[in-house]
């Protein structure tokens, strides 16, 4: 490790253009500071990772009967069964959110970049960015006060009555609307601005010449978008979707406020039996937890960390591909 | 139509393209009107003419009929183009519903307590109705300010290292990876980290504004690094090379040439990063606790922020609960206004400091 | 909503022997000082002592958070230089932090466990450990949403069956037999429970497992057991909201928060008891104290199966856990002063008005005051 860094130092100063003694000092100080800041990042992250693993270990090594609900009486199910439904719920909620938000995100990005009048489109872009920054607790409150009751009253029963033969829509509709469908919708609304903002950015960067060439060849607007804009923006859309997925996976307060959780594997969207998500479960259980329960929750946090890490690295891969 | 096509922008070309089709504006309006009539009839048959239902059915009928009509009159390709246009516009209109609803709900419910007392009073000694969010507003400013104070210099320096010094060496690729990893830290995990870090020094039960600021710093730094990195990479290499050719030392080039060129974008990125973390709730619940009174000392004692106050307004509204709900919504409203203000600031900065020739 | 809260405040105030003029005012949204701070400080026993200053830090039960806000307000009105901080982080966390020495007192929905009591001997100055003071008694209401059904009798067997998922329809004979005068709909029951770990769930399941161990086989738990269905909702607010939203729902919640919802009468012995502050307070009086503790300890093993008349058995008792001995005099003065106020008539009335809790009986107050008097500097 230390030899690596010495190597780096040599390489850094190697491409230094300065010659005077005074300047050299300035350069050394400045490059040292910036490298120091980089090391702070490494140390911080190592700290977070070490702490997570250190605090999670007791749960991973403990007797399975002590982990999970009923663990304090020795009736627990063990860590893997406990975290299993949580991982399932986390991924399931995010998949629902993503499958709603991506088509809409692309459509809105296209609307802003290629359909709306120029002046309106700048304002809309600004509004979308703003929406991405609305705190999640606000979305959560809105979800439980406004969306959940409205959907449970007007929309879910219709799907349940007419499309109940599809497993997703079967079961008894939960009257309060605290179901996976509502969570998926709220998460979709939350990540929509992220996906839209990034997609719009890449759509706007489509080389003007490509677009004009397509139009000059007599393409309709949609054909021009299909030929010139979408292929160019594809990787951007994917990395936007990945970022949105990352946010959906880690979203805490909105899910905790809305969802009616139960430790189950279920694809049903409208019922009271919904798998919880990792982050929401931590927020709900942490305050009243002691001892091994805390370790268990931190271990689930570690699992969540691993999942979001995977998603982020993938997204970075894709967006790097775009730059290259 | 004598204008030479070469002078037209693509927007104008699209417009130009669309002025000519045989399907006139009047015809589309007629189809829209007919769709709405059909929608009213259909929804009456389905059991009730609710405005939402009529609009939903009408939109579907319109999309289908404009496609069919246009396909017959203008041909297959134009027909499909119109269908896509309708779908894209429809998607946009549909999405505005929840987004407008979020904002409207917050304004509507938040305005009940959006009075002067809300900004001048704290929750000390308040039971039931009354009280205010002065302590939470101050707490938000202190904690977010400290987080910015820590993450901005580190973030900018890291970005400078990545772009200017450590081009593709092992340390820089390691840092890039780690910044990615940090971006993925769920906020509640950052809170757990900050809490236990301070628990080492101050013993268990340590709650302080600084702990919250550390949690936010963990979340904010990678955002600042990425935004700054992006902006620094946009600075043309010609500028750097010109400075080097004049014998300007590298650090001076960075400070006097590169940073000023990118400063607009960097400041915008920082402002947006602040706007993102200012609404964090989960980590502060764990790291800062809940206080009823103003606490100006971030080193010790609990400190409340607006999102936390908003959350507690819902989960622990007191008795009777209405007053607590009202305060929670008002706190959410103030938070949204702050975010809005930050965005406006970012936009102004971007405009004022935007270097000519870029973008 | 408004009418029923007013009625509840009035009832709670009357029970606390406080004149209605002290705090029975309407809860209009004025920004005036709240009713509780209007209570003349001179009537509080806490003010007999010299005013204290400094900061007292507590953490724990979120159930007593609203009452604590009232106590903070009332106490700080008399002691303007004093600040009482309370972090509603949950009972488990509260005890943990207290035992680690991070806080001066804990709020907890359960008394210290035996091993925690042992730890407290190390944590506190001297060698007498910590004591449990039951300062917050709150009835847990079983509330339901059935339009047209205003009064409902539920036997312990029916309650346990409903929440264990063995009784799933409102027209089940286990429910209708106890309600001969009303017609119950042929509708599915939607039992609502807390999705977070909570003292309310712990006390409710303690009741279920005590009265119907064969039906409720899951024991006394903080977190709702897996695999028995029902709707989970976060915090008391969430449960109330779910109950209001869904017809056919039934749930358990802090009685002060049920608002307009109808509340079931609970079968005790041969009669059905309506929850009232007095009936809840009585559930403590019929219970036995935990053994093997300091003589000044008042941890209660609540008797859920009592058949005594007029006792409401589904009660949450939240304690203040304090050391019998502290290191310095200032802390001792502060703790004594604050705890004396909290247990006083004024303190209990303030909590009743703010949180709808049941004031402790005069008898218990006298005993608790003796315990508080024992708090001293280790020496």
C-alpha cells in the first residue's frame, strides 16, 4: 500500500511543469493536500465498512435461534431466513418502481427535450430537478395521507375485480392502501425526476446534425427520435435508471411510513401481507432494539450496502461506456 | 416556404414538417371533442361520471382514434408519429398529477401553521397546539452548514486530485471506485456509522449535531466529488497548456485558471448537493435525536432538524393529534421552500458565473 | 373528533381532581401558552423544593413522549433555569443508554429485567442500583371500524382469536355470543397491529398470552409475530390511520389517540369493562410488585387475568428508571425535584391532559414519594 502511494507521488511530480524552487513547494503542498483529501475518502469508507462488518459479525456468528423475531426467547429463525424476505421486499419494491418510472421517465425526458416549446422545456427541466430534491419524508407523508387512501378507494378495487385472475392483483384489497402497490408508486414518483433529468440531459446532447439529417431524409419526429436520439441516449437512460434503482433500494422513510409489512414472500400488490424492505425495517425496529437485535439490523444494513454497491458499480460501468 | 432549409433549426423543421399534413388542427380538435363525449357515455355506462374517470377514458379513446384517423388520412408513418406524440404528451400530463399533488398537499396542509410564530418559537414547553420550528430551522442550518464545511473542501480537493494530478494512476482509480461505493451508502447506514463513531468518544447515547453533520458529510462528499470532477473535465485542456507554456506553476494554474473556469458548475453542483442532504431524515433520527429547544452547540446535546420534526409531527403528534400534524406539514413546507431557494441560488450562480464558450 | 377529545380531556381532568378551569380549555390553534403551563406553580409539590438548574437527560419509551412534553413544560415553568431533555428512542434503547451511563434516567414500558438490575448496581453510585417508578399508566384501547356498531363486547377469547387469526369474520359466534343485541356484518376482520417494535405491542401481547395462552401461543413480544396475517402499520398514528381507512378493521392503540373510533368493551370476569383512567389505574393496584429488588422499587407484574370489578386489564405502565444514589448533590436535587413533580397531582394531571394517561392513585403516589425521598448522594 505504502509503496503504491510512493509510486504515485513520483508519477505526480513527474508531469509537473514547474521549475522554480518556490513553485515546487507550492505544488508539493497543493498536490499533497488534494491527495490527502483522497486518502480521507479511503479512510472514511474503510471506517464505514469496518464498522458495519464489526457490528454485524455477532449476528452472523450467533446461534440461528437467537436471530430474527422471537430471537430473544431463542425462537428465532436465523439470519438468512430473516434477511431473505427483506432482500426480496427491497428488490421487489424497487423493480415495481423502476418498471413504472423508466417508461414514464423516458417519455417525459423526450417531451421536454423534443416536444415541448424551447422556452417551456428549460423551465420544465428546472422543475424536474427540483422535484428530485424534495425530501423523502414529504413523499412519505403524501403517500400515506393522499395517495394510499385514494388508490385503495378508486383504483386497486377495479384491478382486483377485473384483473384479479392475474396473481399480482389477487387477494383482498387492503382498505388503508398500505400495500406494495402504493410503495411502488411512491418510489416511482420519487425516482422519476432522477431518471428524467439524466435522460433529458443525454437526449439534449444528441448531435444536432444527426437529428437534422434524419428529418431531411423525410423522417417523422418519432422516426427521427428512434433513429438518432434513442440510440445515442441509451446508455444515459440506463445509468439514470440504475441511479434511480439505487435510490429506490435505499429509500427509508417513505417505505417505513407507508408499508404494512409482514415477513413473507409475496408478489401480491394490494394485500396486507407485504414483504418489508431492508432500510424501512431498520428504521422501524432500530429504536426499540438492544444487543443482538442491533447487530442483526446492522447486518441487514450490510446486505443492503452490498446490493446498492453492486447497482452503483454497474451504473458507473454503463456511464463510463458512454463517455468512452 | 422560400426559406432555405439550411437555416432552420431542428425545432423549426419539425414545425415546418407539421404545418403541411392534411390532418388540420380543426380535425384533431374535433377528434378530441368526440373522444370526450364518448368518454362521458362510456363512464356513465361503467357506473358514474367522475371527472377523473372521464379524463382517463377520454385520453385512451383520443389516442386510439387519432392514430386510426391519421393512419387512414396521412399514412402509416404519420399515424404512428401522432400516436407517439399523444402518448408522450399524455405521459407528461399524467405524471404532473402526483408531482403537483405532492407540492399542493404540502402547501395546503402546511399553511395552517405557516405563521410568524412558527419561525420565532420553539417547542420548549409546548403541549398540544402552538409552538414553532425555530429550533429545527436553526438545527437544519447548523448541521447542513457543518456538513457542507466538511464535504466541500474535501470533495473539491479529491476532484482536483482525480482530474489534475492522479490521472489514471492506481490511487486515483481506487479513489474513483471508493467514491462510487460511497454514493451507494444508504442514508440510514451513514447514520449508524456516525452514531457509533461518536459513541466511541462520547459513550453510548451520544447525540449531537456534529454526529449528524458527519453522517451527512458521508452522503454529501461523493456528490460534490462527482459534480466537481465533471466540471473540471469540461475545462478545455488548451487553457491548462497555455498556462503551463507561460511558465505558470501547476497549482497556480489550477487555482487561477481551471477552478475559475469551472466555478459556476462547481457551485451549482454544491448547492444541489446541499439541497439533497438537507432533507435527510433517517440518519439524523439516529445521530441527532430530538430536542425541543434551540441548541447552538453542535458538539453536545440533541439537535432537531426540519425533516426530523416533520417525521415526529406525524408519528408522535401528541394529544390531540391535529396540532402535531399541522406542525409536521408546516416543517415540510419550510423545508421545500428552502430547497426551492437553494435551487434558485444554484441557477443564478450558474447563470452569472457561466464561462463564455462553454455549453 | 373535536367533541370526543374535549370529552376525554374533561374526563381525565376530573379524575385528576383538577379544576376544569386549569386546563380544560378547548384545543384551539392559538399560539398562547398551553393549558398546562397555566397551572399555578405554587400548587406543585415540586416547587416546595428550591428551584433547580442545569440539564437532566433522559431517553426511552416513545409511549410516554407526549406526557413527557407536558412534564417538561410544567417543570420548566417552575424551574426556568432547568432543562429536561427526553429522547423518545424506545424503551430498550432508553434502558441501554441509562445503564451505560449516557442518561440520567430512563423511560421504559417495562421494568428493569433481573440482569439489567444487576447492571444498574454498577452503573449507579453506591450499591443500591436503580428503581422503577410507574409514573405513566395508559389504557390500551381495542378500537374498531364498523359503521353502525357503536358498542361491542369482546371476550378475551374473541380478542385473542381475532389477533391470532383464528377468528376471521365479524359474524363469528365467538363475537356475536357476547353481543346479543346487535347484528354484526358478515365481513372479514382486518386486524391491525404495530409494524415497529413497541411497548404497546409488548403489553397487548402480554395480555393475550396471559388470558388465552392456548389461542395466543406467541407469548409476550415487542414485535408482532410472523405468519399470522393482519395489517402492520407504523407507530400509533399509523394504526389509527389504518383503522379509520378500513371498514372491518380492528386494532390496539394508546387510548388517548383513538379519536372518533369506536372502542370495544373488554371482558373481565363476567362483565365487560369500558376503558377509563380509573379502571386503568386500578389494574396497577391489583397487581403484585416484582420481587428481589430494592424495597423502594415499584416494578409491577401486571395481573392481566384479574376478575376484580372495574379493572381494565389491557394497560401499559411506563416507568421512570432512576438511580437510588447519584454522584453529586446537584443531580440528586434535580432528579428528586423532577420525579416529585411528575408523580404529583399536578404532574399527573398535566400528563392526563396532554397524553390521555390515567393518573396514579393517591395511595401509590404516597408510596412513590417515599421512594423518591430515598434518592441521595452516594457516600
